[in-house]
C-alpha cells in the first residue's frame, strides 16, 4: 500500500458515530497513548511525527510499532510542512486534530533555543492554519503546559490566574501558543498538563532518569528550593491525562463558528489537567527506591527551577468530567514494571524489544 492509502485506511472510523482524528506528536509519550486510546474505542486515527532525536528515537520507533499493531499509521513528517498538512486534510475529512507535537523540556533550550521556536511557535501556527483552511473544519485540542504559571504563581494554580511570568523559553512558547490560538482559531481547547509520567514515558524526565541512575548505582541530584524548601510536583499519571484528553475531544467545538451548539460564539478553552496532589521530589525518590529495591546515591541538593506545581482542576471536572484516580505510588509501580521489562539494569534496551 502506498502511504496515502495507509492514511485513508488508518483514518477510517468504526462507524459514523466515531471520529476521525489526526494526532501530531503520535510517536511521543502522550501522543502514542492518546492515539491508541482513540483507536481502541473505534475512532480512526492517523499520527504525524518527525521522530526527532531530542531523546532516543528508538523509543519513538517502538511506540510507532505498537501503534501500527493497533492499526494506527504514523506519517513521518514535520508539522511545519504545510504541503504535507494540506495533503492530509485533502485526503481525509478529519473531525478532530489533537496537536501534541512540540519541543518539550526546559533545560534543552540552553543549547537549542531554535527548536522551541520551530516546533512550538512556527509549527503550532502551521497546524492551526492548516486546520483553518481544511474543509470540513476539524475541532482542535492541543497541549499547553502547567509551566505557563511561572515562578510567582500561588498554588493551587487556577485557569483564572495570571500567566505573565513564564520562567523558561519552553514556558514562554507554550504561553505564546495560547495567545496565538486566539488570533487564528475561532474555537480550540488548550490543555495545561501537569508533569505527566507512566509507561513509555520520556527519558529526559526526572522520574525516568532517577530510575535509570538508581539501577545503575549512579548518584542523582535532587533539586531543592531556596533555604532547603522542598520542590514538589503535581505528578499526573498518563491514563488520567488520556481520559482528560478524550473528555476535551468529545466536548470540543469546530475550529470555526460553523459548527457546535453556540453558533458564532468563540470558544477558546484552557483547562488544567493535573492530579491535585503535589509530591516532593525527595518522596518520589523514596518510592522509587522501594519499588526498585535499590538505595539511591544522593548528591548534595542543589537549588532548582519552579518550586511547586499544584493544579486546581475544578473547571476540567465540571466541563470534561476529568477525574484523576491514580496516586503516585500506584502509577510509579506501573512505570517501573514497564521499565524493567523494556530496559536492562544497565539502561540498555533489552534485545527482545529491539526486533
Ligand atoms: P514527547 O517529546 O514525547 O512528544 C512530542 C512528539 O512530537 C515527539 O515524538 C517528537 O518527535 C514530535 N515532534 C516534535 N517536534 C515536531 C515537529 N516539528 N514536527 C513533527 N513532530 C514533532 O513529549 P510528551 O511528553 O509526549 O508531550 C506531548 C505534549 O504535551 C507536548 O506538547 C508537551 O509540550 C506537552 N506537555 C507535556 C508534559 C509532560 O509532563 N509530559 C507536561 C506539560 C505539557
């Protein structure tokens, strides 16, 4: 089959009650889980990802392989490729676009500021413009971030709070995305994810590299706030985030005023998707030590970035029926089980997973 036929087959929903969804960043952590969940409930799904090497691309290829086993085709391409996007909208009448492709991570911006502008600003504009031009119009759900709240925000963070002090280039590009949505789209749903973790997660995130380092017997650095105040994160399990995404998809309006109940009324929604239960990073490490049955070697604590994240989720509870149910202990157990199945103790992918 040529790729266009594969796209058409992959996009086909089980019935006319189901959706046809384009998921950008589908080889990524969140994207691969969302794409699989949509497919399993009967929606047609096509992925798009450029398989960049921000972290180990073989993990992205393994997620792609899993998706292909479920019947989801992932197109290899960049979200800045307007010709490719327009072609996809020409051959499939997507009902929804879930835009998750982005340059994630905060520290990578030191060496690669351009990649944040390329993917999170230019790429986001490219996706939104293509959605606007598409006929029929898809509804758009996309990933913003809890990082928009910045250093000076009071916890718990509410969507009504000011977001005028982003603490990193990453946060600034996510904030810019929220502003840009207003200028291009009539309607869209932005989701502010709070530190998502779980199986098939991102190797650059703390819970993942702590696990790797603890197993290898390498020392880890736990960041602390000024005067040894604790740094705590509202760790949110991937399955809960997926449910939040599905809720957002199922309540989203079309990207122009031509559809939906409130004809002509702009509906640019932004929701916190968190766990409402911040856990200090030191406690995360203790849970990992218990699950891995290995004591971590700890470096002397250093001062780190955003001190505390904590979501107020009442808006998402009301509008999306979002209800996170996984505590950190339970979610980490699932992550550790996956990790030990996928990697050896030395951090190398097991042979059985590379075929
Ligand atoms: P991820 O890096 O695993 O996934 C992003 C995917 O997008 C990757 O597979 C990457 O190859 C792809 N991509 C990046 N730039 C692209 C481009 N220009 N064209 C095509 N593909 C491109 O990250 P994730 O953790 O799955 O995050 C998904 C989304 O959620 C991102 O927008 C991220 O900013 C946001 N987010 C994640 C978290 C979290 O804790 N994981 C928290 C807040 C927000």
